């Protein structure tokens, strides 16, 4: 464990990948508290929401690097059925990227939702390819190397699971369809595990397109898998925060992910990004003290995985 108050940046032993945190807890809205926690505990970067430019500047001025910054919502507008709405969404996102780019924001996060749950999936993907292709083209040439977009593989809410890139097929289709070198993967093994997709095989295929990594895990609850299966709504479902009947999100090391293998794949590929811990674990979330313990425990595991 790192010494509190000592500014030593935490990195994985395998690959020397810097470790950061993603903002998804209430206390993180206090930028001073957030920056102090990050620096005192060796977190190299912070992933933020679509914060106002002055908030992004304040975090940067506090000496904390930016990991990813969310694109402004609604994200489904980037795949809107109507081309005018798509164009307006692209313009809005380009303006936002430019407004925070000068403060060090280079990687922008989004879940690629389809616009209409009833829409044919291929048609929805065609609209997404048009929207994201245009967005990536307009931010690729910004001074200093341009900006990148990372697609998060959360499938979205049941029953339609409307996110278009969460499986290998979906990611492959949109990345190849746009042909944009600055459109890539936000690699998060937790979502793949709950969908039954091997994260090791996924990363082996998509490592060159993986621009950011989330430090989050998933535990498969074997007894619940037997009791409830994977398809039907349970008669009396168990109460599981950050999960469903047979699975739950956890901190790294408390789930099924083979982190050492994944870090080796990243290291061998020369991965130059970061790993940001996304804390969604019922054993830690809910209080500031518990959430901070969860981030630190995640950091310690990833350092030595």
C-alpha cells in the first residue's frame, strides 16, 4: 500500500500502466476533496463526467491529469434516425471537446446508444457509423495530436439492451464501418463477463483499438445461476446492488477476471493508456469512507496483479 501523503504514482507491476479513478460517487463533486484524495493515494488521473469547462480546468489546475471525459448527453442523438439531429449532436460534441481540450482532455467516453429501441439493429448501426464517423473526423486534427473517442461496452438496460457496441460483433462493425483511427474501445472486462464473453480473447482481438481501460470486475454467483438461470425475471429476485440475479460488479480481484493475463496482453502490445477504477461494488459503495477504501483496495490489487 502506498504511503498516505506521498506523491508516488501508482502503476501496475506488469506493464507500468498508470492507475486512476472514475468519478461516480457523490463526494467527488467536491473537486478539492477529489484532487486531494487522488494525489494522496497515487492515482495518476481522474475520469470525469461531461463537466463544465471551468470544472475541468479546476481539476487540471489542482495537479490531477484527466483520464477520460464524458461526451455530453443524450448519447443516442449521435445515432439519431434523422440526419439533422445527428449533425446537431455531432456539432454539440465537437464544441464541447474543443472547450475542454486545452485543459488536457484527450480521450472522450460514450456509450453508443441506438436512437430507437424498436429500430432494426443494422439500421441503427448504420446511423451510428454516420454520426461517430463525422465526429471522429472533426476532432482528429485538433492541435497536439487530436482527440479520441472510446466506446463503453455496457449493454444498456433490459429488456432491449440498446448499446450498439458491447460485443465483438458490435465493436468490430462500428470501428470498421467508420474507418476512424481515433475511435476505439473503453476496455471493461466486467461487462464482457456478465454477457458470457471471454475478456482475454476480446482483448487479444481489440488491444490495438483499446485506448482506455476500466478497473472493474464481475462475480458470477454460482448458486444464483442455478436458482434463477440467465433469461427469466425471478419470482422473488434477490436484492443485489450493481448486479442482477446471477452476477454482480465488484472491485478488481473480487470477481472472475484474469487481471495478470490481461495486463500482460496490454504490456506486450505497448499499451500507452491508463486503467481507471470504476467503483460499483455493493460491499464498498454507499459511504464516502467505504468508497475510498474500495478505490484503495482496487489500486493495491492492480499494482500487484
